[in-house]
C-alpha cells in the first residue's frame, strides 16, 4: 500500500456519480473511472465500507456491493488488516493507442505534430557537435531561445527582455515550478472550474487550498464569484486560461480581464496566465485578450499544443526578480531543459504565425465535422461552436457523464468525464470532446457515443473489466 484516500476525499472526487440502474454498480463504475484516469493511484487504500457509506449517505450494503463488484473486475483487492486496495491495471502506452487497434483515444486534446517539424529537427542535428559542446545544465534556458521568446512577446505588444524569460520542460513543469516557489502550504489559489486538471493537481501537491470560480462556454467567467473570492479569501495566486480556456473554449472579454486585474491588484494576488492554447485560433478576429503589464502577471507558454506534444519546451514570462526566484528553486525539480529541444524551439519561434495558421485550418476541419455530427445526433445536448482551442464542452442534460464515459470505453472510445475538470466535484452534466483528431475519426466517435448514450439512458450495464483491459 502506497497511500490512503479518506471517505470525504473520495466522495468529492466521485462528484455526481449516480446514474440510472443499480446504485452499487453506478458507484463501482465511478470508482473504476477514477482508477483508469489515475485519479486514484494503484495500491491506494480505500475507505472502510461504513465510512464511505456515511460520507455518501448510502447504506453499508450498497457500498459493500460496489466493493464486491470492483473485486470481481480486478480493480481492487481485499487484504487482511489493510481493507480494500486498488490494483495496478493493465494498460498500453498511456500517451495513445497502438496503430493496429480500432479504438479512438480522445482523452488528450493535442493535435498531431506540425508537418514541418521533422525538417527543423534534422536541421538542428546537423550542428550536433556544437550542441554537445555545451554543459547541458542550465536552469534558465539558452540565451538564443530566451531572446526568441522575448521577441515573440514584443510582437504581441508586450515589452519583454530575455532576463524576463525562464525556459522549462513544458508548461506543466512551469506550473509546478511556479506553485512550489511562490506558494506555501494552505495558501489559497483562485482557479477556474472547470479547469485544466493537471494544474489543479500541481497546486494541491504543494498543499494549496483551491477556491473555484465558475466559467462556462455560454456566459464566461462568474465575475460576482471572482470578486467575492478575492475579497474573502485573499488568494496568493490566481490561475487562469484567458484564451480558449480548457475545456470550455471560452475567451475573456475586456470586462472580464479588468475584473480579475482589479481583484488581483487589491489583494496582491499573482495572476498566472496559462497561454498554451492562445495561438490556437480558428475564427476569432483580433489579437485575443490583453492583460495590462504588472509585476503580478506571470505568463506561461509552450509549444506542446501548437507544434507537438512531444516537444517538451515551455517557458515562464515574469518580472526579472521572479524569474531569479524560480531559477533558484528549480534544481529541486530538474536541472534544465534539454539542449536539442531548445535548439529546435529557437528555430520554430520566428515561424509561429505560419504554424498557427496551419493549426487553425486543421482544427477548423475537426471542429466543424464534430459539431455537425453531434448536432445531427443529439438534439437535446448543448453543443457550442468555439472560435478556437482544442475541444467542445458539451452539455449533456443529465448527470451521467461518468457512466457515459465508462460505457464508451467498453466500446473502444476513450473520453474524459466532466468531473475530471472539476475542482470540488460536479460537472457531471458536461463532457469534454476534443476535435484534434481527423474528421472521419471524430464522426466515427460520435457514432460510438450515440450507442453508449442509448445504453446509459436505458440503464444498461456500463463496464466489464475484461473488455476495458483489452483496449485501455
């Protein structure tokens, strides 16, 4: 046993797990999904039956039946003196499914690599001798890449010097670094809900307390809740995705920007702007959100969504003294970004406008195909049409996102339930569906989803472990 999850924590993670059919099986399916998404790690001790029953307002008999179902499907095992422990699950490469399977993996909302990337990589490797002559250990980043990133910001109208840039191993590394250096245990973090789940994980990891501010694809950010959160909790940091927010696809209006800036300035709150999706424009006119420059604004960017998820290069843009603090705290996490990736990124930065235009065309084809297929199939669903980003945040009308995702998995379609993007439970009436795959793949995914929707609404069984283990 490596860890333990309390009854209260498990109840929050489960969110709105209840669906049609037997309550014990709906509960078991919700726990299965947490295990499959790695939100409950392998070898984690689950709460005792009586404790979980109290936390969920259920009978102990229902929880016992759910645990028995989980044992039958191999998700947990019971150990004398240790209770019920989650088991390691058989799975393929978590980054994607093998080419010889008909399964469709839409869990990771990342486009395929930009077609021009191999040529840029080959050009860099022609000068491999010069690259390997460097030490390879640099917690700030190569001068050439930092200057290229600074130039990019200046083109956006944000005066930036190279000493305001720190290069990281992707955006997630940047978020972890900011969290570990700028936050103390029990500090409050204002965060959107729904939100990018790995960012929430990073803040929880350092012991921060998350305070959610709702955002929706239709109405944007809840500014009344944001103002209350700033005034009442005095957050140390606010994490926002102002352009094509993940997962809603919403972009902040000038009024929304002003509200968050005002709140942050009144409380001394760092505004951490995750701009990893900012260049994924499809139809939007103009240059996107404009936050005024401030010592409190910290920007995070990367090439993962724009160029390729396997190019692990990200960065932080902040005031020079904050960059120095981050550099000082970085060796605890890693000792620098690989030189080859930095050299590739240096050549790519001046071409980002060209690359972004190509990505916009790719994403437009996927979005249009997915929106059309969904609207032709699900009359009762709320299906937005975002002007950028990587996914649709679907309103499915009923709190059955978890059983729907489980049923789809058994049919070879891999999606993330709405609750995956919640900070404090909920969003079980929503489903994220990326449009980064090929249009024909997305159309096939909708066909599978339609069959799952019929099954779930009729109260059909949603999972069998032997079916899932063959395709996960």
